[in-house]
C-alpha cells in the first residue's frame, strides 16, 4: 500500500474522530494464487454517508460511481477489493458485524471478489492498521470462513 494512501486514510479517520468513517479499497491481486493484494486507490465515505461512534453507513451511490470511474480509467485493471473503516478508541480487530460484511461481499456476485479484504484503523492516537482477508473453505457445503491478518507493506 502506497504511503500517501495510508496518510489519506489516517487523516480522514482523524477528521471524523470519535465517529467512524471509511470507504472502499481499489487495486489488483497478484502473486501465487492471487495471494498478494496491491492497493492503488481508496475512497472516502461519500457525501451521503451516516457516521456514528460505532457504525458507518457509506454512501453506496458515491462509492459505486468512484469504483466505476477508477475501473474505466485503468482500462479494467483496478477493481474493488474490499472496504476500510475505523474503530475509534478500540482495537483494529474484526467485529462480528465486520465478519458478516466480509462474507456478504464474498457472496455478492457483482463485487467479483471471492476473497475480500477489510482494512481497519483502530485506536486513534495514533491509529493502528490491520488488514484482514476472508478465505472461504473449498467444500461448498460447509464454506467455513477463515479470517487472517495480512502483512502490510508500505511502498513509497
Ligand atoms: Zn468494524
């Protein structure tokens, strides 16, 4: 993840503190079996988002437009990878609702992302970043969900 995007996420996070904020993560996957994820852009929550201290309802129309705009500009290379949001005053770990959201993204055909990621900025002074990824089991009937924390590499 490029440093300027981390800086941008942190300043959006601080701007809304102690309310939650967030947006989407856009980029591409690579490496063996698509295990590597490269973030090339993020969005904010959008003008119609609703923020509280424990919830965020993003402006879906804004986010859909931004995803489409960036997709077109990259000639179809840069796509939706998942979401990011803040946990002001608490850990950057996945909540029960976050896990549900990840499963929802993975099952949503339009998202075309079967192993979505979720970046969480926790605490707030300073922000701690954790990036989580959902992996669904290969046995369709059971579809056991696993969530693992990714290694984050900052690039210049
Ligand atoms: Zn959360």
